[in-house]
C-alpha cells in the first residue's frame, strides 16, 4: 500500500466517514489496486494452504473491505465482495460445510449481479455447480453451468474465453457422471480448442483440462487414457498447489487400481495421502476414502492394501 494512503488511514481512522475527503482520487485508486492485489494473493494462497487458514484470510479481507467501503465505488465494493465470498465458499467446500458454502456462493452471485459484472456472476454460478456436483446433484450442476455460460457467451477477451473453456470442461465432467459421453466429447473438444488461444492462467489451464479429461475417461472405463491425462496434468501443476495435485493423484491411483496394478496404485496413493493429511481437507479426505473402497474391491484381503488403509488413509 502506498505510504501516503497508509498514513491517511492511520491518521484519520480506517472507518472514518471523512477519510475520503482527505484522500485524492489517485490515492483511492492506489488503495483499490492494493486491495485487488491482496485478493489475488489470497486466491494463490488457497491453492497451497489448509482450508482453515484460507477461511481466516477470507474473513479478514471481508472485514477490511467493510472498513474501506467509503473509499470505493459501490460497483467496485460489490465486485470485491463477490470474489471474497467465493474464496470463503471454496474454503468451506474443503471443510465439507456444504450449507454455509452454498450460502457464500449465493451471496457472491448477488453481489456480482448488483455490480452487473458477468464474469463474477459466471464464477459464482460455476462454484455453485461444483457444490451441486459434490452433493450428487449432477443435473443441477449442469444447469448452473449452462446459466454461467449464457452470462458470458457474447463477451470477448481472454479472461472471458478462459472462463468459457473452464465451464465447458466442467460441463463435460458432470455429463460424464451422467454417462452422457457424446456431450463429454463435444464439450472437452471445444474447451481444448479454446485453450490453444490462451496464455497460461491460474483459473483454467492445460493442466486443469487434462485433470478433468482424466476424470471423464476414468468414469468411461478408459483407464490407460485416464492415466495419460493425469500424468500430463501432474507434470504441469506447480508443486505447491497441493489441493489440485491431490485431486489429480487420487483418481490416478484409482485408475491403476482398476487396471489391477497394485504397486503403482499404492505408490501414488501414498503421495496423495501425504498431501491430504498436510492440507487437512475433509473434502479431500472423503475423496481418499472413496479410493479406499476401489482399492479393497480390486484387491480384497491383500495384506499390502490393508497396511496402506491402516497407516496412510484417514479415518472418519
């Protein structure tokens, strides 16, 4: 934060109604830019940190936003609110607090609608789709994605193109859960074509596309193809993005288990379990428990499998 802005905040009080009178338009803009950077850093932090820490950061940003609201236009304030609500919702997603998570996404969508910001509206609908998917409401998830896509379909620019590619890939994933593989193929192909026109982006990139494509082919029983996708994804994800790595390692271990390649499956599962325990994410723990059931089904009464479950996998 610029020194002049920081000194003004300290002198007049961060919540002062008269603070804006003592700050220039340039200083208010600099404050807005600093807060934008903080929100972006919080999203980066969320990829590598425990959900309780992300939740704390999200609430701290929300409090700070309340303090500086007089220095922001109503539209900018609403856009910041939408992003922070989605961040808090993503942390609650990992904590398996589904009701509170959905409330955050609904607030984010309302704030984005108030700002008339289609990009943040689409982001909120996409998060609602993710929540619906984890609750097993796959058709509802697709409805959220369709609505999100309509919101930005006519918008141009790389940011919107990235979101469209992300939405189409998530559409494919939900279609795969419903075994609608014609839609899966169609949406993945269009999403992949869109990616070719994009520069690397934290929201959606080739690594994430391969992760989603891997899950789609895994559900379709094409295990070798799924393994190739997951390995390509892991090769591109940054090492510190623990959550996304875990969400790729677990289905990769599952693919090997379904191929009856026990040693390969267990080696990868050990790495996944280490990431899950480090993050202490209930959502990831539940995903690892689902892998356990696949492992037991593939290798019943196997002592190596029993040892892994006893020493590496989480318990409820």
